[in-house]
């Protein structure tokens, strides 16, 4: 990479890091006031723990070696990365991918809000980042990975990040169960302005998330940035339109959720589609993710802040739609989808990739969560949950009387 490409990648890494505190505020505004510090801490803590794990072993398992299932230890303890820039992408790529590794387990916290023991959460994301995230990142983005080799596309993480984290969230809530009072007590968001702030930060940071994945300051990066913005805008409109029809109101929370749904769905597609495709994908994501909210009520799942509906469903939708809308006129390194003369091949590969990540992440996440729950415990006890995570886990209060 030349100096301009390096500068853009480093800037993008900073933008992606900023997304994690943005996610903390996005989620934090939606929980009850007694749990906001618990939510902020779970997100901000990932910036510390996962960054160190990434340097020690995570990056090497994701991008070392060329095996189909997992990397090796060539880059363990952050060794030889700069010296092997041709194979690893160098320190700029290391930094950029580290921020992806940080935010992915943080996404899970929206589903498990109000009831995770902090020590259990720390153990889960540490193990999960090594045993689940790094292998899936290798499959999707390393030239030796089986999904990459198959020909499936994932520009910035529809499968590696959103499907992966969404399935992990589903597995964990199956293990820990519902919040105390779920379904019988009102649990409204305590500070929607925080959620709006978090949405703005996420939207802003997502330009680095998606456009940075071009790994160069070029036309593909510009296309990815425009696609990202248009999909978020359309996602907001799609969600609000369905919400207005079904619920009778267009809500602030709906506007925020729809924008994020659009951002999630465009993530795998961002550098491979153009023209009106991002608007179509965003509109579909807003509508489909809103309708997916009915899943948790039918299955009686307490996905506190709709991670499954937004990230799992949105990630699946974007991954599959890429098989329809991918266009090599936008990115010659991609492939043509069904609507652009490519036939069914890419669509098939996208479906196989999505199913593979779903099964692997779901099963292994369930095993990890169950193991932690039966040893050190994954959920707080009833009294601690009643008091709130702020006091019971951190001995602090966000708001003083």
C-alpha cells in the first residue's frame, strides 16, 4: 500500500474503534437506568480485553497460514507482522482488523442486557474471540479460508461479524434465560437521546467499517461509503413505514433501529454493489428486520435489544442479497450476482457461507456459554438482578439523587 492507502486504513481503524463506544450508548439508552453502567462497561471492556487477545493470538489464528479452517501461530504475540506485509497486510491491516475483533463480541451484549455476570461475560468473550471469531474471520477473509476459496463474498463482515455475533447472542440467551419480570413488567428505554447519539456515532464509524474494507483509498472505497450511507437512510425509511402501518406510530427508536438494520445489511455488499442496489437492500432490511421482531415473541426469547432481529436477520439478508445484486462493473475483484448475469453460482455460495457460519457459531457459542454457566456462572443471581448491574457488578451508579 502507498502512503495514501495506509493513511486511509489507519483512519478507518480509528473510525471502527469509535463504533464500540457508539454501540455502548446505542444499547445503554435502551436499558433501564439501573443497568446502564453495566452495559457501558461490557462494551468498553471489550476494547481492552479483545485488543490484547488479538495481539497475542487472535490475529495469527485469523490471518496466519493458509489452511481452510484456521490459521497458525506465525504472528502470535504480534511477531513478524510488519516483516511479512505481503502475507498479512502489515501493521495497518493488523490494526484495522483488531477493531473488527473488538466490536463483534460487543454486539452480543444487546441480547443479554440486564442479567450477565461481569466475570462470566469476560470469560465468554475471551474464549469466544479465540475459538469462534478468529476461525470465522479466517474462513471469510483469508485467501486460504474455505469460504473465501469457495468464492463467497463478504466485503466487511455480514457473515464474519453480524451472523456470527447474532448466532452467539441467540445461543447465550438460550442458556441464561429471560430477564426477571420479562413479559409481565414494563422495561422501557430509560434514555432514548443516548440511543440517538449512539446511532449517529455508529453511522459515522460505519464509513470506516465498510469503506475501509477496500484496504485502499480508491473508487471502491468511495462506492462503499456512498452505499453505506444510502442503505442506512433507506433502512430507516423501510422500518418506519412498516412500523407506522403495523403500530400506528413512527418512533425515534424505530428510526435508530432501522438505520442500523440498513447498515448491517449493506456491510457484506458495500464494495460489490452500486446504482440503486444499496437503497433496495436498505429498504428490505428495514422492513424485514422490523417484521423479524415477531420471532422473539413467538419463540418466547428474551432478546433484550433485538440483536437477533437486527444483526442476525440483517446479516443473513445482506449476505443472501449480495448473491443477487453483486456487479463486477463496480468491483472487478467480486462476482456477478443473479440480477447481473452471474447465474445462481454466487447466490449458492452466499447461502452455503451463511449456513456454515450460523451452525458453527451457534453450536460452539452454546457449548462455551454452557460451560461457563456451569462453572463460574454466566448470569447474576436474582437479588443482584433486582438491584441492577451498576451496583451489583460495579458498585457504581450512573445517576446520583
